[in-house]
C-alpha cells in the first residue's frame, strides 16, 4: 500500500487505475482510525477495485476555539490499519497542499446546515463540503463512503453531490460502537475515565428512546423532554442539542408519522460527542 502526499501523484496513480477499467472507492477521514473508519474502508474494498483513504485533519471545518491543534494524529498507525482493511492508497496531504496561500473558494449547502451541528458549529459543514468537493475532484472516485455517525454530514454531502451534479455515489454505512454501546470516535481518547463512563448516557438515552417509540410514543416534544431529563441526570454531561427531526430535511417534527432522526450532541468537559438513531414506524 502506498502513502501519497501530493495531489499530482495521487491523480496519476488513480488515472492509471481508471485507464485499466478499475472502479475507485474513496473514504475521506481525519485519521486516528478506529473500527468505524475501518468498516467504511472494508465496504469500499468490497465494492471497488481500488480504494483511496484520505487522512487529513481539515482546518476549514474547525471553529477558532475548537480542537484542530490537539486533534489526535498517527499516520503510521493509520496506514497499517488502512492497509489491513483493504486500502490501496492512503492520501495524506499537508494543509499547504490542500489550501495553498491565497486559497479562497468554498462550497456551501444552505437550509439543512442551519440545524443540529451546522447550528452549533458555524462554518463546520462549509469546511466539510469544501474539503469533500476537493477530494471528489482530485480522486474522481465512483463511490465515496461516509458513516451514519455523522448523519447531518452524510445528508449534506449527498445533497451537495446531487445538486452540483457530481458523478459519484455516496454510500452511508452504519454506526460502529464499542462493546458497551459508545459510538466509536477519534475524540473518545480525550475522555477521562469518569467522562468515559458518563458518555454512555448518549447510547443509553437513544436506546431508551427507541423503546419508548416502539411502545407507541409518537410525540417528538415528549421524546426531546425525555432525552433532556435523562442526560441532565449525568453531572458531567452538558447538552448541546437533543433533537427529533425529519431525516432528510432536518426540520423539527411535531409528530413522527413515518421516520425520524433522533440526534444528540453532548459535551463532557471539553469533549463534544455526537450520536443518533433513526426511528421508523
Ligand atoms: P472522521 O475521521 O471522524 O472525520 O470520520 C471519517 C468518516 O468515518 C466519516 O464519514 C464518519 O461518519 C465515519 N465514522 C466515524 N466514526 C464512525 C463510527 N463509529 N461508525 C461508522 N462510521 C464512522
């Protein structure tokens, strides 16, 4: 498996594969890979002849007071893991390679970015769309793989690809969890052991919401209230949002008629974690 740091070299390698009729899969990541990322790489390797995994901590998707500088990085470990999951190339560009001096072009999806993480983290989804659009243009993949863990990101990327007529299929893969239910995240390493214990409140709350929904509760406000009460019992947890929205438009729901996305963002100390579940009647 090759590690490539320049756009020009990656384009040459991918074009050679395409000229031989090979299909290309792309898995965009910020690295510090865990089983959630590896599930996307395995899916790409199963569905494509050649898989490119990008490892790039993208500065444009971090706010000024967020964790860009201290975000965990481990390119050697990532390369080993990506290779064992079936990657053919790890693309690990520098910030200057992706955003040379004077860079000033951004891609923004409106509407559905005004809720949830888009609302709490202004500019975040614009940074995500910009880097993903650049990666799509650099790699010219047939398919790109995203996790349902970042449900809004996946929906926004799908909308961008559709509305900008990008020739790529977006595949969304299920959330991979630790044995105790915590959704895997590179940011979990930030948690102290009491915070790690408290963080279970996310998946536990979503499980309880699923049970209440199965028993017939369809009122979104009642589910929101339940989530807030449940999470506030954890002294280390600080709720950013606990929402019940339409899974495509992200509009707030009153009653759940067919489908809903239940999405949580909760801070434990400085660490903000997200998780979600889809409810279906
Ligand atoms: P990140 O490196 O956190 O930007 O994530 C890169 C990709 O991996 C995104 O599409 C995420 O949604 C996906 N991902 C992250 N964590 C998980 C998880 N626990 N299960 C499935 N996919 C995940």
